[in-house]
C-alpha cells in the first residue's frame, strides 16, 4: 500500500533523521515492569512536584503520595499512550484502549463518567492546558511521550489542591531534559508488529559556558492496533529548550510542536456469555478488528436545511484523522535566590486544535428482520455499493459518525516568593492566573447502518410501504449540535508554610481562587431537513439556527491542606495529611446547565491520608491509606435515549477508602521482585437511587507483579522482565447493572546493553492474547445487554515491539 506523506510531515521526518530530534520508544500496551524497576533503590531521589522548595525534596521525605519514573523506566513500560503510562501508578485506573488519545483516567475513588477531570498533565510544572479535562479533550491527548522527557512525577492528593491549577486529584508532571556541557546525540529505531515504524533522536550540548540546548522529536507511521485498512497513527513532534544558569538561579525556555493524527476506537460488539464474561462476536475479533474501514472513511453528514432553495447543508468527515492534535506549546521556568527571598515562576502557553472525527457505537446489533421490525414493518436491506439484498438473519449495527472540532488556547502563570522566617521555617506566597479560550463545533448523531463485520460495509433500507429508512446508509442526521465560544479566567492566591522541628516536619497551606466564565453559543432547532415524509432518516433532525445566547458564571472557592512527616531514621518516614480541594466548574458545565446555573457548584473533595515510606538496599515500600469524601459531583454524558443523542447531567456524592502500595524486594544481586496496586471501597452517596452503588468503572482491587533479573554477560548487561496484572471486577454504569468482569494479563520483555552506546529491547504485550474490557457502552443507561449482545471496548490483542538505540 502506497501512502503519501504531507510535505510538512516529510520535513519533520527529515529534521529528525538529521539528528535534530529525540530518541523515544514506540508504545505498546500493558508492557513490562513498574516504574520502580531500577536494580537498586534511590533513597536520594528528589521530587519537585507538590512542594514550594525550588530545590525539591527527597521522595521519601515528602508528606504525600508521589510516584516517579525515569526516562529508562518509561522505555521499559512501553505504553500505548501518555495516559497508558499511568498504569504504573498505584491508585490510578486507566482506560487507554481507545488509542493514542481520548483516554479515561480515574484516581483512587474519584468518581466520573469518563475523560480525566481529576487528572492534570503538566510540562515542567505548568498545566498543558488549564482545564484538567473538557469533553473530547483530556490533558493527555495533547502530550506525546518521547526521550525529551527526563522523568515523570505523579502526585495524588496531598498538597495538590494548593499549587498550580489546584487539582484535587492527581497531578502528573513531565520534566523535560535540559542541555548538557558536552555534546550528545542519540538515535532510536523502533518496529511494532501492529505495523509501527518509528524514528527518534535527541541532541544536547553547550552554547556557552553557562548556556546549553536540547532539541528532539520523533516521527511515527503505524497501521494502528486495529485493522482499519488505512493509517492508524501518523505524525510526530519536535521539542527544544535553552537553559541558562546564573550564580543564584536558572532560566529554562522551551517550545514544542505536535502534529499527530490517531485512530480512535469506540466500543465494539461482543457476546456476553455470563455475568461479566464475554467472547468475541463470530467473524469479528474484538482484540484486533474494528467497524471502521475504507468504505466509511470519507463521508458527508447533513448539518442543516437548505438555504434559499439550495441543497441540504453537508460536511465532509475523514475518519482517518481520528482523534489527533496540532498544537504549539511554549513556556519557561525561572528561579532565583535574591538572598532576602527566593523567586520561582512557571509560565506556559498552548494553542492549537484537537479534533475528533470518529465512529461512535451506541446500540447493540440487530438482525435485518429485527431492524426492519423496529423501524415499523417489513422491507429490504441491501449493500449500498452493490445493491445485493441481505437475508433476514444477517447481523447489522448502527453507529454514529461524529465530528468534533476544538480550537483551544491556554495561558497559565504561577509565581512563588519564599522567605525563611526563622531557622527551619519557610513561608511561601504564591499566585496563579489562567486565561483560556475554546471554540467548539460539534455535529453528533449521524447514525449509519452497517453490516456487522470488520471494516463494515454500508447498508441501505426501505420498508415495503415505500418509506425510505436510509440515505447512503444514514438512518439519521444530526441529533446534537454545538457551536460555542468559551472564555474563562482564573485568579488564585495561596499561602504555604513549612516548619522543620527536629525529625518532625509540618506544612500547611490555603488557597483562594476565583473563576469567571462565559459561553456564547448558537441555538438549535429541530425539523425535517428535506420536507419529505418518506425519507425517515432526517425527520426530527437538530441543526444550528444562526441565533445566539450567552451564559456567564463566577465563583470563589477556598481550599486548604495540612500535613506532617516524621523521619524515624533516614530510610523510614511516616506521614499524615488532610486537605479540602475542589474541581471548579469548566466549559462543559455551562453547556450542560445553561438554563439552571444554580446547579453549577464546585465539585469538592475532602481527603485524609496516612502513609509509611521506607527504602533500603534490600527493599522499598510505599504504603498509603486514604479516605475521600466528595460533594456536588457532576456526571455528564452524551447518551442515547429513544434513539436520540441527549446531553444527560446528574449530580451526586460519594465516599471512598482504601490502601495503595508499591514496593520491591531485592533478595540477591540482580533480582528484583516488585509489586504495586490498590484496594479501595468506593460508594455513591446523596445520589438518589444510585446511593450505595459501587463507584462505576473503577476496580475495587488491582495489582501488578513485576519481577526482573539483570545479569552482566560477555555480550553486555542483559535484563529480562515481565508484568502479571490482575484487574478486579467493575461496573460500566452508575446503576451497577452492567459488570465488566475481572481479568489477568501477562507481558514479557528483554533488553541488552551491548555498551554504553548501543542497546536493544524487545517486549511482547498481552502474551496470552486475553480478551478483556476496559469499559462498556457508556451511552446506554443501565444494563447494555440485549439478547446476549453487548458493546464494550477491549484491550488490544497480543503484539510485540523491538527498539534499538545508539548514542554518539
């Protein structure tokens, strides 16, 4: 198959091959070891996320839960995406089976219906975009992993509600590499059995004695983890930074350009053979197949009625663009010690598009006869391309072709001033501002009738009474449209204090934040697009009518935290932590509550933690017990009700408690036995008939066991590793009517460092080719099982990756 690469992407690839970019791994699912896979412990490891100290503090001394991963550890994990990397973090549940973008991420008992509202993704301490999550845009979708990343730090709870954008859930901070005093260049080539070809490079070196540079990037072409018949993933990014060191401080300026298009996979048909037990549909392997194919790759959807007697308004949708991103990011970090006080500033500006052009399944399969009966009688169903009729027992399925365009711009700045008040006590005064604009244009619905088969063919249908049920396969036009211009401004101030009293360290902080938002949106009308009663496919269509309305909202919120850490000795610490944080309303809350602003309230969380941390040559252990209480939670979904997409908003509360753990045992030289996991009990409260139900989509228990063995041989340093993962049962829905079942997976890998310059690594993910679901059909209320059929999104099937790197 010949593929033409656009000129700007050819240029990017050539730049990388010329050595101006970085080396990074290809990404594969559920691979290998945990983030603590190093052969020896790191008791001196310094973390900078979640504290006001510009030099950071030892990980073991932090009075909160924080997990870390170095660049080498990230490479061993071989994640499918940025979000998929978070599977190494205890207390985090990731649904990354949709592809490179569009993940759902849940934090230990924090309830939501999807996306990642309680996860903030940072670059060098600044949010990529200020809102933690918007519909069709969670933070990780516009951040790609590569070797420009020096390390990752993931803070859960703790002081997170005080700093930066005040995230009460988890803050994931990706810290970029900086320049070096000596020139370095590394190149990497990667092949994946799903049809991935990737080239990566990174260059670092000096500009002057006090100024250095780093520049890097990747270019990747892939068929994708599911067979679509066209490119699944194609694109790359380039990142650069300049660092200047002063006698009493440092300035780092960075920039990144991302241009990537990625296949997006929605839930697919399965057979439910038991309570939480599933099997693949005959002729449709849910581990590798998808309904999307060449026949529906390029389609025209109807967006509005004719104007001045002209044709019905239409829009072309190319499903090969999937859920990608074209984004510019620039920022800086600055720190300086003025003697009387210390100053830190983190700035970030992001601008670009993150669009979704994808097929969204909504209803379960039907035979031809069942479909015609549900449409009102008997008739004929034929293939649109050939006109050949289907038999009454052949399976069909309806799915929507959705177009979502998002143009976003985000500016954030955080300033900290710290001063030692007396010996052992440091006071920090901070401020945070964010200005965000977003223009959304959505066309949802557009249901099309398909044969239930891989790369499905389009069907047409007509009743015997003459009613035309489809137009080129479409059984409906738009049913939910959005054209909205959003603006938000956040201003926050906080005060934080840290006091060291012998072996005891106390810290606390308070934050006051005000948010103001506006939504200038186009109103919708409903009608028959062509005024033909025989064409049932677009009767009752929704379309934008050219008139506009405005919604404005403002709110002030106070958050606080208090913690204590006691060092029993240099290798053993215990901590206590309490906080009160909030997820402030965001753009989607305006859309969902435009006529009832009194319902928009901050989603508040009260969290309590007790933890133990120890790190020695023989073992590591990080253990945290937690209790969370939530109020004013917003559950918002686009659901199919009576065959029509509707925006459904519900409000409730919950509580959760549990224990998360990560640790490693090193009984002999070279052998490490590591594990991570969480047990939690999360229940809905203050939520009507859903009160008492288990928090949806999150397993009560998950654990990963990650053994590894490293041995020096005549060929170099050899390493073998693997991960056995157990995921407990979950419910797909708020009503707890649709179990998703438990499952186990196995991943294996090996690497060889031939020298300090050359290394090679191979991994196989999902070795047993397990069929397992990350989520169900979120667009259906309650049980989604109809006559044994079910829609779910499985993990990817067995696949392997091999990557080789050379350093100059």
